[in-house]
C-alpha cells in the first residue's frame, strides 16, 4: 500500500541542514542512489544486533538455567553457566562501546545519521506516520532516511533503553564489589532506579522490550522494502537506497 494521501511536497521539512549531505549517484533520469547509511552506521547496526542477540540468549539462560550437563559432575567440568556469564558480560562491554561510538557519529555523520525530537515538525510528522501505519488518512511525506516514528522508537529504545540496560547491568555486575572503583562509579544507580530487586526488574523488563522492538523493527523494515521498492533491506549492507530524484534534498543532489 503506497501513501494514499502524500503531501504536495514529497520532501519532509524534517531535514538536518547542519550535517553533511549524503552522496548521490544518478541511476536513471528520474531516480538516484542515495548513500543513506554510511559505513560506521552499518557497522554499528550489525554489532548492536549481534550483541543484543547474545545478551538475550545468555541473559535468559542466566535467569533461568533450563538445561545443564547431560552427565552429573562437578560444575567446573562443563562450566556452562560460567561461559554464559562470560559471553553475557563481554557482549555488554561491546554493546556499551558500540553505543558510545554511535553517539559520536550522531554529530559527525551525514544528515541521515541523526534526528531532532525537539522540533515541533518532528512530532507533527510522527502523528502523520502513525496514521499511515494504521491505514488512516494522512499527509505523510516521503522519507529517504528513517521516518520520525522510527526515529522516535530509536530514541526510546536504542537511546533510553540502552542507557537503562547499561546502568542496571553494570550495577549488578559490580554490586558484589561496592568498594572498587567501578562499584563506586555505579553506586548512585539505586537512588534513581530503586533497590537491588527493582534494578533487576528494570533490567529484565527492558530486555523483553528490546525483544519486541527487534521483532517490530524487522517486520517494518521488510514492509517498507516491499511497499517502496527502494532497497531498504539491502541498504543496511550497501548503504544505498534507490529513490526518486525529487525525493532527494537539494543539498544532496550535487
């Protein structure tokens, strides 16, 4: 289903002129390839996805060890829980470093590497995009990068959700050593998120929210690729989307 009620100007007002324009490669008379997702963004995406999957699988096992060694023996022989914890903690450090890098790229990447939820137009277009997904009458513009609803979900989950997971995770990791430097660095977390039990609850709840987010993200990405025929799925590998020339901003079309 294409947008039944497109705005007169297919370009959204939600652009970021202070950031670098994206590379544009002519394809046909009326279409171009836009280098939407630069290499650092794509690397972040796949490292983040791998880290989240490993954290999910190992986290579920740590919380509920649903199987163990097939032959009863001393725990140190199989060391299954130990490996699960090791992979979980290693993935957590990678997840954290990767997120810090992505925050850096928000300020140095091209116009599609960032967004600004503090503009009135952002929330106006979030509403129009929501109407579009609910099959309601809307005035949703065409977006080369993420639409505002997707951007909002990333702010909530990749931004806020990741911070909650990092704070609660590192607090629990260093909780047995409160006198250590790292333990003292996260000693303030209970003042914000509650006692030890509440912190664990936050960690589990946000982890399940990430699972739901990933399912919705994959579904909507395939949906967008099917409806728009613009290479949404392949763009996370190549960086390029195929777009109508009129959909590309003047700064990019150079």
